[in-house]
C-alpha cells in the first residue's frame, strides 16, 4: 500500500532545507509531510495549519509536542530532529518511521489473532512503559498513532501528551479520539497513566476485531457507551482477555498498573486471575455493576468494605493532575437488601406515598427528562456548598453569568435521555437526581468516586450535604417495625447511623440540609384520598446523631410543607400569602405579610445568601423581596412555564419551551434569558438536584 499521498496544490514544495515529497497524514491543526534533506535523509515534518497558527495556546501545545517527544526513549517513538517557523507557521522535524500504522494494517490485512496479537500487546505495552518512564501521559494512544516499523511498534504523535511534571493544567479541556478515550478524559478529570492503559486496551480490541470496544459512530453514542456500557471484548485468549477487560474498567483506580499488566501477559494464563491492584479486587465499572436489590437490608448483613461516596472531582479538591494520586476509594455501595422470607408479609412500599407529597418536597431541584444533544466538550461539575452572607446589605450582587464567554461542558446521565450543561463559572453543582418512571418506580442516582452516577434501587431519596462530607438516604420501604427512617453516612469513611422518624402510614420526607451541613430538615405528613396533611417537621442533628420531631403550635400549618428559614435556624410555612417563621421548637416568631404565596416548584424560598425571598406576586408574576423588610425589590414576568430554583442571588433557573423543545434556563430578575442548563423533552419526570458551590 502507498504510505503517503501526493502533495496538494496548496501545500508548500520546500520547508527550510527539506524538499516535501508527499503527505503522510493530516488533522484538524496540522499536516504531516514526508520530506528529504539535501543528503537524501527522509524525515517527517509536522506543519501547523495557517488558520490556527495565530492562536497562542495551539502554538504552545504544538511546540510542547517536540519537547515532550524528546524525553521519550528513541526505540519506542520517532526522534525529534529540529523545530522551526516558516512564514509564521511552526513545524517539527522528526525521524521518519517507515511502515504503516496499526489502523492501516488492520484495514488491509484484517484483525490480529493468537501469538501475533499477544506480541503486539506486549510490544506496545513496552513502548507505553518507556513513555511513562519519561514522565509522560500520551492521552491519545490509538491505532493510527502506532506505527508498525520493521524493528517493532513505535508510538507517535505527542500533540496532546501531558508531562507529569508540567506546571499548567489541561484538565478543563477534553482532547483525544472519542472511540479510544477513557471516562476520565470525557469527564474533564485529571488524566493519569491509567488513562493510557484504557486507550491501549481499546486499541488492542480494535487490533483483534477491527472495531473499538465502544463503537466508533457518533460522539454522543460513543460517549454514553464509554461512560455507562460494558465493553465488547471478543476474539481474545487468556491472559490477554482478562488484562484488557481490567484495563477497560470505568474507574481508573481499579485498572492494573502498566507494570502489573505487562507481568500478567508475560506470566501466561495463570496470572490472568490476579487482582488489578494489590489488596483490591478487580470489579466492573458503574455500567456493569448490578444495582442493589430493592427491599430492606438484613440486620445481620455486614456493611460493604470501605465504602466511599466521593463527590465528583474538582480542581480544588483533588490531587494535582501533574502527580499520581493515591488509589481512589471504591464507589459507594449501600448494604445489599435481604430477600423477603417465604410466607412473610413484605413491608409497605413508600413509593406511592412519595408521589402524594413529592410536588412539595422543597429543595433546590430541576424537574426534567432531558434529551441527548451533540457535545461541545465533556466535563463534570464540582462540589458543593452555599454562600454565607445573611443580609442584602452585605451581599454584593453576583456578576451576570455569560451565555457565551465560557463554553459549557455537556454530559449525559445514566438511566435517562439526559444531557446537562455545566459552565466554568457556574455557582451550582449537580449532586444527585431522581427519575420517576411510574408512581411505584422512583429511581435515585447518587455520585460515585469517579464522578459518575449509580442507580440505587432500594432508595426513594438521596441528598448530599453542601460540604460534600455526608449523604442522607431514605429507603423505599418502612423498617420491620413500621417506621420510616433516614440513614446518614460519612462519605470518606463509610461510617453511618440510622434514625427513625414516623410510623406507617405517615412518611418523613427530606427537605434538605442546612447551609453548614450540620442538620437535615424533614416534613412529617400523611396522604389520604389524594390529600396531604402535615403533622409537623423533624430536624436531624448529625453530630449528636439525634432526631427532634416538632408539632408547631399553629394549627394552620397542616396544609403546607415546611422549609428552612432564611438562616437555617428554624423553619417557615406559608398560608394564604403569609410566610410565617417558626423556631426549631415550633413556636411562631414573626411573619412576612403581603409578599405573596410560595412559588410552587421552588424548594428553597430564600436566595443562597438568605437575603431575598421569591414568591408569586399578589398582583401577578413573580416578586423578589427583602427578607427583613418585606419590601419588593424586583417584580417580573417570564415566558418560563415553571420557576425551579435559585441560581445565585441575582438569577433563577426555570423550565421553558423553545421551538417546541423543553429547556432548563437561567434567567435574571427581568425574566431575560441568560444561559441554558439543559434540554428536556418530557418534563417533569426527572428531578436534578443542584447544590450551591462555595
């Protein structure tokens, strides 16, 4: 086969002291030419395209490729010979490696099998080991970047490689080839050597089958499979099959190290059953992990070993992307439910009772089932928290978020047709979500250590604390003694405790955490003949591991749910446009008159700082009023069908239809569109729970 193509009319004929002979390849940012020196030495020259040569970031990354490649042992890559600039366009001159790419070989001769495939696996792992030994993460290992030279495979194209001792951060950008990218690359998380192992395993699947393990069609489809589906891994013998499967684990901490993978291949089939990491069993990622069975945990069942319900990664809370982090904890797993013994009566399901009160579960949420969309970049939001100011005079108005100054990252959510958009300057983070499939099928999704979300079939509610330290959950069934209960778990240690709230047929639904993550508010209610009556509220003190149940002295609170007040010290309850404030003992303290009724879908009446309250204006539209004086600061109307929550102290988010498509939008206090958070086709089956970042 021809290993290079003829020059095009727009291509230069000479570059510095080299005559260009043909094209070896091209990409979005540059073209690689085969060239010859005056002494007839053949070289490869990578020339940056003129339309991107003015971009300093691209030029810097292009020139860094040469510096990175120079650090790698010559036997496993193409040596860099020189660099330069011609007519304002940077170029890199490197050794020409004669031979086709692995992709070209597979396309011409078909998949590899048997010993040939095993030799390819070992030799490419050896080349990758030399790259890592130089302190480099390649980040784009794929068939077209593996050259099958006469003396063995060479790994080329370090255009997006990452030096582990670099001082800049690239984790906010998603770069690579989707069919071979690891989940952490899609999620915008720190990319470590384990990502190259994932890409290597994907390349080996391609070599064995002619197809990458997660397909190579549209980017959204590939992304969804990489994040949530098990890989397709046919055509392998042991031990290569087991090593490849382990390297394709969704969780980078559960992949073998490069040294472990190499030793397992060299030791033969007996090593195939070894653990991925010392002291840690190799387990499937989120996509292939079976959800816990529904029902009630057995009182004799031991808790899972070292559970960890970690928040999604963020630049402020994870180790530097330039250093290898310690092994991450395994994803959070709730105790497996025991099956109902034969002849026993199963406990009553709380799902149907849930739907009778869910519309008044006042927490910051978005109710939407979202459709998949074309991706710009893929990222993950970061934790959590709330703003700390307590009055309007001490709280400067937040800067207006820009709809275009920062491109959002987009990500689908498992179990839904959902794409949400996250912005670098976004003040809220997605911390859990819930899908109401039917009245009796409520699906709760909570975050894992890798920033993905897992479905927990035994739960009906799950809320992460603002500081990310705890998670509070409610099961979908009553306890054996007929009580509803809440379990609070510390995410870093797995330590937990369970408190009972009310007895069947009442329920204790979670309203939300206090701003300081010290307490949880519950509404105590009962639904009969589709009418919900509130008997009071309960407050869980996390440090003391106690629950205090309160029945307010005011008899008119029975028709309205309770929420935290503006300072999270007591609660509020609204009736006929009067918002009444109660202390934690249920005694009425004061009231706001004439501000209007609560906005139905909003769970947090008060802004993140607690300085403002949102209501339906008595005269129509919406009112934003001062909490202390009750004076209306803003009154507006909007094309949104429902307001859903506070974005920051100067913006809200809402549900609206645009061109017959549902969207979740951020708006200001004039009702004007600011930016889009999501797309939706069947509101309101999905509840996205957002929490204020700090």
